[in-house]
């Protein structure tokens, strides 16, 4: 594998410390969207994990939602499950809380204190692919391992 960026290395460090068999795969092209990543991997967009950062409207807390590429988050419903109204985070907040730029936010290796929630529809898929710290890098896992690696709580995001 070619040399990893600092962000990719943070993700790789989590994978190695947890004894995961997952490996970072570098795509030939940048994949800023779930569809681009799915096309590059030749898989269904549902198998792509979108890492979406939201900000709690009252507390300013960061929330990371790991969502199937086929789904859109129902923000009000998810906010009720989390216990706080959510608003979309801007690029500066995302980088400040995760250490990643939008398009490469990984479920692993965030630098801030961030609560993580996983789209329960990912639980029915055998293989899923998540960003590995850069818009061109991903790793293959499954929802059970991702919950174990992140401490995520499974919720209905629809």
C-alpha cells in the first residue's frame, strides 16, 4: 500500500489496535459522495457508510451518524431519539470535532469527543465500506464490527 496520510494513519492505527482484519483501500479516483464510492468499488450504494456530522442545537455537542449510502437522515426523528434537536455541521465544525475534512470523515479516529450512532439498516448487510480519512480511501467491515470499533448506538435514521 502506498504511504498513508496522517488522517488515514489515525484510522489504520485504530484498526491495528483493535486487531481488525480490515485494510485501507485507496481508490483510483476521489469519492466525495456515496455514489462515487459505490461506483469505484462496483457495489450497491447501500453498502457505503456515510459519516454525517451533526451539531446539537442546544448543547453544541457533535454527533456522528453512520448511515447507509441509500438512506437520508430524518433529522427531527433522529434528534428525538438522541434527545436533542440537530442541525447540520459546517466544514469547520466537522474538522474541529473529527480531524477529518468533509468527504473523508471516518467512523474511526475522531480527535474530539463525539457520540456515534449507526443506521440500523446497515445491520442486514454482510459487507459495508466506510471512509478511511480521505475522499480516496475506504475500508471494508460489517456493522457488528463497526459498532464494536466505535461504540456506536444503533438507531433508525429514517
